[in-house]
C-alpha cells in the first residue's frame, strides 16, 4: 500500500518525525517490554531511516526494510556510517530476512492496520526468534485531538474491530497519549497538509491554534 504522506513528501515527513513524541513515551514503553540492547532489531517500513540510528546505539544489528526504493536509498545514505545497520528494499508481506533471525520487530505507522495484514503478521512470526518481541505502533481515533482529526478523515475506521483482530492473533494493546510538538506554526501546518485532505486540513487549521497537539496511540505487543 502506498504511503502518500512520506512517499510524496519525505522532507515534510522528516519534520513530522522530529515533532512526534518528544517525551519518549513510545520508546520507553517498548524498552520496558523488550530491550534493544545487544539484539537484532528489524524496522519494517523504515522510510528514510529516521529511527535506525537510535536503535543502532545499543543493538548488535539493525535491519531496515522499506518498500519504496527512493526512501530505502535515503535510509542507506543516512546510515552509511553505521557498521551495524543494513537497509533492504522489500515489503512487509515478504521480508528479505532469514527465518528466526530477529529479536525485536518494530513497525511504526507503517503497514499493520488490522484485517488484511495477515501476510505481514505471518512474516513477523517467521523472522522472530524465541524470546523475541514485536511492536506495532498505530493511531487511536477514540480519544485525543489527533484522534478526532483521524476520525474525520477515516469515519469508517473500526478501532474496536482492529483491536479485536490483533487480540485474536495474540497481541496485547497498550494505550498511550503522546504529543506532536512543532518548532513553528508553519511546520505544523505543513505536516497537517500531508496527513489530511485539503478540506480536512482547512477544518483542522481553523479549529486548532498553536504548535502542539495531544495524540492518542496504541502500541501493540506480541512476545514469541
């Protein structure tokens, strides 16, 4: 599935990455469940590799997989000075990774949105070693300012159904609230414009003032 936000606007998406979760809620939650230390970490849908250097600080090896060739090239450029990072061009439903070769799987707003992602989940099970853990970070439209905007854009999104789908597949859901915090209003407006249609962008910017947005998410976790 194309991701028009980052595929078409990688520079603006970089601004979004910098604005997401300045308090480190996502990372601290993951680390409390399974450390990256001395582990092989796989980032599915790594984009331009924004998170790869962070994983590489303590992981023994980091593998980024990205389906969009231009973004994968950007990730390779970003990490070319990191000897423990490898970036591969590939898709979640057919990972170019050996069986039982990974300790931690990370997929952040990349692919896994409920029914239809079964091939990707099977691949996660295939590549994950015993004792490993997988994490999928996604939006929670049921609460928060961003959640309300997401609901405007996706009125038919069945959050309860997606939760039930992951529960049937053995995943545990952790609910968190993070922040978008931008340096300037212009940055916020640019990011909103790549995430939403022009009509909804106009509605959002008319309603919301300032440079910060409260943002509800789910962190889905499955241990092997």
